[in-house]
C-alpha cells in the first residue's frame, strides 16, 4: 500500500476563519496530516516554518498593485511544501517515509472520506514528478498538488520554486501569485532534463477542454469528495460549483 502525507498550512487567524473546517472534516484515520505554520502556537500544527522569514522581512514593505503581484502573501505555500519535503521527503541520502506528498489548501472541506486507494485511483501517477490541475488558456489551480516523494526530480522542482523566492527572482516574473509561479517553473522544467531522466508532470484536467463553472476546476474534477472554498467562498464555507457535483 502506498503511503501519503497530506500537507497544508494555516495560522491562528486563518484557522479561526476557515481552516477549522479542514481540521474537522479531514479523514485523520485514513491519511497522515502535516500542518506547517509560520506561527509556532497555531492550532494543531506539526512543523513551525521558518524558511520564509528572510523573504518576508526583505519584501514586506514593497508596494503591491494587486493580488497577482503580492509575492509575500503567496510565498507561504511553496515554503510550507519545501519544509514538508525537508522533514518527510526524499532529501539527500535520507529515505522517504511517504511515497507521495499531497498539498491541499487549508480552505478545503472534505465531503467524503479520502483514502489511500482513492488517491491511487484518482490523482496518482507514479511516473510523474508532480500532478496538478490545469485550466484551458489560464493558469492552473493549485489548491491540490501531488508530489512523487520517491522521485528526486520532485524535490528538485520544489527547491527550484523556493529559490525564486530566496533570491527575489520571483519579482522578475510577470505575475507573483503561486499559481503563476508554479506554472512558470513547471514550464521551465518540462523543457529540460534532470540528472538522470526527463522531468514529467501530469495535468489532472488534461481531458477538460472547456471553461468550467466559475473556473473552479477542482470542483469540476473532485467536487463529490472535497470542496475547495477559495476566494469569497471561504466566508460561507462551501462552493456553489461543488454543490452540483
């Protein structure tokens, strides 16, 4: 049986606003959960994240013209994933405890029990470094990311993304939000080879060729099982798009 680590991130403010729904509905008895937080006393956290501090300290006073260019706001996800990889991933000579690391945004609400078998049947591709949800003619939706923890290329990809923040090169991109950054880094890796083999990524929505309701590709693909209450959906605790699934 393949072993999965689910990773997410929140602080006390976000937990009280919406992430408590994630914690309450998460299938703890089925999957291991790792909560990474920049706040040491945030509820239910497993790892206190520190990697983002220099980037945030350097750039928190930068003017922001809109959410697409707020790199500080969106740096926490890649740093949380990087932190989880360092703690639980195939890092250096350390063997991997988990076969796969699944990132889920903390505004996710589970509607059914997600099991290891469900992950294998629906979102797992053993020959890919990472699986993501692409959207036609738009950036991908990154509320769900699946990393192959047995593949060193997945680690290299995550490390590369975080180096964009470590070096402030993220500000050289056209947009700074995490969906754009993950896509930009992925496109770079798809065109080059790793040390031993070609980088390969799986688009979980590769058969979707039309614009889905609300642009909510995760609700379209997996709305029966989990509801990503992104954006204004956080306030009401559900997505209208997911209710139709």
